[in-house]
C-alpha cells in the first residue's frame, strides 16, 4: 500500500512524497480508526456527569496560540486588570479594557482584598500574574512554580518589574516529599499537572505535550527547612492537587490559620463534586469555620459542598478582614 505525505520545506510550496506502508502498519491504522469510531459511542453511554470536560474551546486555543506565538517574546506595559501599569512578557494584556466589560467574581475578589503588610503564598504561580499583584502591597510573597517553562516566565516578569519582595521556589507542593511526573500542553501551559486524571485530559486534548519530572515538598517541611515566614494568606491553584497541598501543610494551617483561596478542579462533574467534598472535609478538620463559594457568595459546609464544585473557595483566617 502507498500513501502520500505532504511535506512543507519551509521555503516554498509543499511537496507530495510517496511513502510505502507495510501490511502490519495498515492493520494497526485500521484498528485505530475502528477504535476512534467506537469512542463517541462509549462517551455517549456515560452519564453526563461522568463525561470529561473540554476545558478549552477552539476560540480559547486560537487566542492562546496568538498570545504565545505572536506576542510570547514581546514585553509591554499592561493596560487593564489587576496588573495595569506593570510590565509583562507575553499575553494580550496590552489591549485596553473594553467599556462596560464586567469583572468576574474572581477578579472582583482580588480587587477587594487588602494584602498590605501580609505574607502571601502563591502555590501554583504560573507566570506570576497574581504574584505581581500580591507583591505590590504585601510584605513578602513566596511563589511556588515547578514547571520549567512557567518558572522561567515567572522569573522574567518579576525581573521586568524590579520586584524584590518575592521568594521563588522551583518545586511543587504536596502531601509528601517525592518526585512526580508533570504533564503540560505547550499551547496551554497553565494546565500543567501531576494529577493523573488531569494529565489524561491534557493528553486527550491533543497537540504537543511536555513531560517532566518535578520535586514535590510538603509546605510544612519547606517552611521549616528554609526558614520561610509564616503565611497570612495562601492561594492554591494546582490543577487537582489542592487536597494534597492542604495535607502537607496541616501544622502551618492549624498553627497560623492563614486565609485560604482555592480553585476547584476535576476532569468530570462527578470528580469535581468528590474533590470539593474532600476539600471541605479537610478544611473543617483544620478548624476553618467559614468557607465561602466565591462565585455565588454561598456559605459552604459538608452538607452542601457540591454547590461549590465549580469556581473557588475562600476561607477567612485569623485576619478575616484581609
């Protein structure tokens, strides 16, 4: 059997090249096609709440491609949002804010917080966008970002703004000291994860995928080993590993009761419900009497945890006004 591959030389028109395919290869290809035809049927058999989410739409991916491939190396002054007036590399925040554009509940939350004089931990810092926001007024920020590509962009954004009150830790945070495999999409690096279900979702979405081994440390251990300041506020966004972060920080959370902000994750609706239920159980056990769903403003407890399966949780700590 002969198939034809279209090869782009990069300097002119594409060329069509004949390639022989062996019978074994043809048989495997046929099997793959048959499996592909069966996949929609299997998905259809699943309950809607057990079907994997499609986290990023086509338009979202197009914007991400433009952001990274066209403006990824561009340094500019941010013209909108929390970072207005600061410098940043990559992204589309050089575009002005649209008139009448409503703030999301998450954005409104960050605008209302007062971090003056506080020590803030940014667990899952990505490119440092919230890190920069915290650093404007906080006394000290400790940012954790284990992904090599994200860590480099985080360091660059801090350097561009001459930030000196941020300690950057190139490690993941979890329940125990170990080494885990992190999977990330080259197009959507913000979804870098060590969670097995989330990693499967990254692979399922297609495109170029990067795999790297990263160190994981419990927050309690890292604070003690490096004499880090006790946190007043902890933001946790680690693509499905939020519970592991809490379990590795129990001594710190019980002793200092910092305010907490957690982003909810899960590859299916039922996984989201299970994850938030486990998080709420853990938070209650750690002594957090008030748990609020940021998007709805609802008070969350063990009996209604599922209501916060999507969005963010906020737990006021010993300084609730902050």
